[in-house]
């Protein structure tokens, strides 16, 4: 299974799709090394994320605790503090690092609310490469503002010999907002087709299966059902900074337990987990994120192997692009539904907005303030 640790809600980016930076946690309240030690061994992909994990002064110590527990340890960062990642990479060059980059310089900086963010991130990744990093890349959140930059980003990663991970905006309790839907679903979905074809043309098996993941993003953006059912609370979980363990980072009602107060066995195998898995099976949300899609694509017992459906799609369409035959996207994607969903409201850029000093205290009732109903369609 996969495990994501939301290490902090402090963040020095001000993204248009995420209001975490408006709701920072207090360092003293954030999940401790002692609690992290209770995470079980045998995790497939263990992701340290945030907020911004490099704002944790003990990030290097977190790595020491979590690295033995996972086949692959990942740090998802905004890349604005490479000096805090470089010593980790020098010691553990195989750690997976993904830095958020959302387009060309002006586009990415506007979406992420970062001054000189693009330049800093590109330099950061190059710095980590020179430090010996072997699993480095950028992560783009595909949306209306940057879909035209996908080819540019893919070519940039090819030139730098790094990876490109993709996702799209979605709504969830940790983001403190409910307007993460496309403005023009059809345009964004069609903009992903070229990226899928380009990925299948490479020699990278990773890219071939990322192409399938991007096919799922097209479905998500158009409002279609998931390609593969969700397996939250079974194949992946999230732990927030207050040690609460959730089935996912979308529904706050899917709370499995608290890792500070309970053992992992009580959380994962208890009656609450059984009830939540039943709820997940009937969940009306239509999420398709890297964490949930990756686990859904894998064999449950042999997690390094894909399920037959994704494997067959990859093999067939890899053969097509090799032979110069266009991919028949309409066989897998229903484009006719795009007009059934109202246009989303444009999200503002917070590039020129000062950082918010408010902090959410542990003793407050309810860490996640109600912000209205939402649905990931």
C-alpha cells in the first residue's frame, strides 16, 4: 500500500488551487518523529508532502525514520528551498523528489503565487541532479491556465533528463476551497492528447503508464467516471499534521483514526476501517490523483505489476504510435459530456497577496472549517 504524510500545513507558496497557506499549522502541533515511527514497514510509496515539507526543520530526521519503511520514499516540494533537500539527496540519492512546476515562467509563477518560482525550481532540480539525485522530476497540475504549456514542460523534462508527473485540480478538505473545477473542460481534456502521444513515443516504461494515468485525467476533467474504482483505505491512506489518518485527502468524514493515540493495527484493521471501506465502495466523488490512480492501476498482491486493463491499453497504443497510427481517444473517452457541466469560476492569482499569519491550533474543534458542498465532477 501507499502512505502519504502531510507533514505540515505551513507553505511559502500561494497557489490558486489551494488555500493551505491561509491555514498554517503550528510547528509544535505537527506530527512528530515518534508518531512517524508507528507507520508500518513494507509501504510501497511513502510520500512526505505538505504544505511545504522543507519548512520542517526536522525533514532530514523524518527521512531517517521513514526511509526503511518504504520501497520508495518521495518528497513532494515546491522547490523553493533546494538547500534543504540537497543534503538529503547527497546521502540518499535514490529518494524520489518532485517539484511543482505549472508551465512557463509567467504562467507557473502566477498559478503558484511565487516570485521567480520558475527560475528557482529549474535551478533547484539541476542542483539536485549535480548532488547525485537519480529520481528527480517536476509535477504539473494541469488546468485551463497552463494546458497550452504541456508540450513545453515535457520537452523541458526530456532535455533535463528528469521525470514529469501530472495531476489536475480537485476539491478536498485540506485545500479549504471548493472551486477547483475546469472553466473549459473540453479544451483542457483535448490539450492532454498530445502529451499522451508524446509519452508513448518515448522508450520509458514509466512514461507509457503515465500516458494511461493521463487518459484518466482526461476522463476526470470531462466529468466522466473513473477508469478504475478507487481503493482508498485499502491501498492508500493519508496522515495529516495532527496525526489523523484518513482514507483520502478529499472527504473529512473518512477518518480512520489517530496515529498518536492508536496503533497502526487498530487504525487499519479496526471496525471503523471496515465501515469506511464500505463507504469508499459507494463514494460519489470522482477523483483521479497520482496517489489514488497509481494504486488503482497496480495488481493488489504484486504491486510492481499493472492490472490487465492498463497493461493492454499501454501495449496497444504504444504499438499504434510506433507505427504512426493516431490514438483513437474517443474509444476510451466520452467527449460529449463536457457541455453537461457548468463553466467553472476563474480562480484568482495570489502572486501579489501577502502571506497570512493565522495559524490553526490543535485544540480548536474541527481542523477543517466548512466551506460548502463540493463534488469532484
